[in-house]
C-alpha cells in the first residue's frame, strides 16, 4: 500500500471516496470527542498512508477498520493516494475532547522533554518523517494510544518513542494527552 506514496494524488477524486470513511470518522473527519474514533482531518498524508498500511498488514490492531483498508474497496492504490490527500486538506477539529485541565504544566514539561524532538514544538508532526500531528486530537484517544504504546499493544510504535513513554505513569500520560488536545 505504501506504493500510494509515490502516486500523484487527485484531491477531487479523494473527496468522492471519503464518504466510505465518514460513517466512523464523520463527514468533517473530526471523529468523536469520546475518543472512540480519532480526528483524521488535517493529518499528514504520509502518516495516513502508513497507518492504513499498518492496519492492513495487521501491524496495528484495528479490526473495526480492517475492511476499509482494502485498496480494492477504496479505488486501488490511486484511490488510497487520493483519499489521503483529501483528508490532509480537511480543517482540524477546533473543539476536540479535552481532559480535566488539572495537570497542564506537567503535561507541557513532559512533552517538551520527551516528545517534541519528533512531534514538533506545537505537536505539528512531520510529513516527511512520518511523525503524526498530535495537536487537537481527542484527549481520550491520545490517552488510549499512549497506554497501548507503553504497554506494547500498539505494534507499529517507534522504538525510541516507546523508551520515552515507558517511564510514564497513567497520570502523566493523561496530562500530556490533555496538553496536546488543547494545542
Ligand atoms: C467502521 C468504522 C471505521 C471506518 C468506516 C473507518 N475507520 Fe478509520 N478508524 C476507526 C477506528 C475505531 C480507529 C481507531 C482505532 C484505535 O483506537 O486504534 C481508526 C483509525 C484510523 C486511522 C489512524 C489514525 C491515527 O491517528 O493514527 C486512520 C488514518 C484512519 N482510521 C483512516 C480511515 C480512512 C481513510 C477510512 C476510509 C477509507 C476509515 N478510516 C474508515 C474506525 C473506522
Ligand atoms: C523518536 C521519535 C518519537 C518520539 C521521541 C515520540 N514519538 Fe510519538 N510517534 C512517533 C512515530 C514515528 C509515530 C507513528 C508510529 C507509527 O507509525 O504508528 C508516533 C505516534 C504517536 C502517537 C499515536 C498517534 C496517532 O494518531 O495514533 C501518539 C499519541 C504519540 N506518538 C505520542 C507521543 C508522546 C506523548 C511522546 C512523548 C512522551 C512521543 N510520542 C515521543 C515518533 C516519536
């Protein structure tokens, strides 16, 4: 599926394919504030393609979405290229689900010390390096992913990141997720 990275995307065609994704990620790509479905709007295209590919190859457990990662059902490699390009142009959720706000200072200092070298000083990520944008993602989704990364349930997690996340308690993960959801 990563072959899709090399194709020239057609955003208009991607827009026509996107309704396949909208039943879960919603029409605007904002998912749900309870974190059951993540915000995908405005995510980097390379990151979107890599995640679809990892879900497809079962390198990332996501049984609900597995059928929607079949290139055959989303218009072949060109369809994957197009739909991810469209999603990358969508505006991010201005009001994602947030945490309780009690430990934002601690969340910020953990982020600056352990995360920003990859995810960027504003949580913006990096398309070329396949680092996801994390800003404005739902707190509950971030918190769940961080627990899965720490506890080894997310198989595709970057090894250097796992080292950084392993040391953190549930409270610290909640704090850093809260900080990121508000950026
Ligand atoms: C039946 C529901 C469903 C449909 C339809 C669906 N998804 Fe998902 N998707 C999910 C769930 C649930 C997750 C989060 C899983 C988790 O918590 O790890 C997810 C996660 C993702 C992620 C990873 C997000 C991240 O931040 O790492 C991407 C990318 C994605 N979906 C893209 C798509 C695209 C593109 C389509 C349409 C072709 C689509 N999804 C259709 C349920 C769905
Ligand atoms: C060495 C670089 C690096 C560091 C340091 C790092 N990350 Fe990551 N992070 C990544 C990469 C690469 C991915 C995507 C992994 C993949 O392909 O699934 C990722 C994925 C994530 C995800 C999942 C995003 C999604 O949309 O599903 C979260 C949440 C996350 N990182 C948070 C953090 C936090 C919080 C820290 C600091 C405690 C951190 N990361 C440190 C590189 C890093």
